[in-house]
């Protein structure tokens, strides 16, 4: 059974700092890994999708890497801003679900960027 | 292109009642998945529908059911509500074939009293 862990659970950084969020998963047989952000009480916004054959994806100030063999992914946020404050979730889609779209989520990292 | 929409956004029900939540996927998307989010359990997969067929089901009791219509819109139903069913219910849509990106709606906040 796939288990996804995110460390740290919470993080507070001053504006402008670069930061790294970590995600680890127990079963390396995955189709893809997706990073989301969630603002309090809201739905999930997709940030980046990394297919199992890819090593990294970039979007603006965000860069996500994937090391399938070690079961790890990192989300790098450059030059953090107060608007980046949110909970960040990673989710994996495993081979065991075939063509189905089931995602297994981590517990999230709650990020606060202070002025 | 319009995003995933969910109705209603907020709902208050009493124990023992039943509730129906609705999800309209992004145009062209044929897969709709449902998730329950609670502070204690995080995000948990309920079920997924593709082309009106349930393709996958999570570990939830039979009180939780769903369906998908020919236009890909989906509904989920919870019967005999319990206090523990209070949660944010999220639906996600994707193209459905292969490892496609999933897009989430804003969720329905269900409170059971």
C-alpha cells in the first residue's frame, strides 16, 4: 500500500528566502507525481505534474524534481513571497490502479512566508 | 475554459439525513474522482467514475455512493449521515486515459450536526 510523507509539516520563512519542501513515497511504481497548493478552506490548485519518466518540471519560481528509485520528490520555491503562504500537498498516482485516476496524498506542508 | 465546479459550496445536515453533492468537470474531461478531506485523516480517495462507470473505489462504507451522467457530470450521495462525515468533499476531473493532470474544484463543505 502506497504511503506518502511530507516533511516538514510546517515551515515559516522570511520573504525572499528560497525553500525546499520534501515528499517521500514508499512504492516507486508510480505513473506520476503532482504538487498542489491549498489555501485555507479552498480547493486544490495544481502546481506541477511530473511523469515517472521525467526528472524535473519547472513553472515560474517553482521547480519540482523526482527521484523515483529513492521514492522522493522536492518542490523548490525561489524568492518566496507572502502570497506563497498556503499548504502544499504532493500526490502520487500508482501503477496498481491501472488506468484509474486515484491519487494518494501526503499530509502536506503548511508554509508561512513572513514580511 | 471553465474549471471544475461543485454545488452546493456549503451544506448543513442533521445526523441520519442523506445528502447529494454535485460536480461538473472541465469540458472534455471524462474522469471524475471524489475525495474527502478531514483534519485528522487528510485527503482520502472515495471513488472515480469514467464514462459513467465506477473505475475505482476507496475504503469507505456503502453509505457513500456515486454516479456519473452521460455529460460527465457526477454526483455523490451519502446516506444516514454521521457526525464523522463532516468534511470538505472535493472532486477532481481529468481527461481520464493515462497519467493526466487532475484539476480540483473548490469543494463542498459538509457539516453534520
